C-alpha cells in the first residue's frame, strides 16, 4: 500500500506528463494549421513523435517494468532494458 506522500508524487508526475503531452499536441496542431510543411517541420514532427513514444513507454514501464531511465535514452534501450526484460520474466 502506498502512503499519501507517494500518492501525491504519483499524481504530480501524472499531471506533469499530461501537461507535456497537451503542449506537444497543441504544437503539432499549430504547425499543421499554419501550413508548415518544409524539412524543418519534418524534424519537429520527429521530436513530437519521440515525445509521444516516451510518454507511452513511461506509462507501460510504470505498470510492467521500471521507470528508472532518462528521457534521452535510446528508445530501443528503453524497450529492451526497462520493459522487455520485465516482460520476458513473466
């Protein structure tokens, strides 16, 4: 069972992640509606996609793995070491 401090930390982390995702989605919508389609926008879309993947991985790792990793870690390493290893043990 978790105590109130842990519950507050989980709630705050969830709020921060949700807020970041909302800002990322708004950025993507703004870029699309403003008609930006050049190469710079493609790079921004890669950043948006990566951030969305990180958000999903944080959620899955919290449930099935561990969240002891930095957001700059290679996605393949996150999947392999912080999610896959735990899933393979089940």
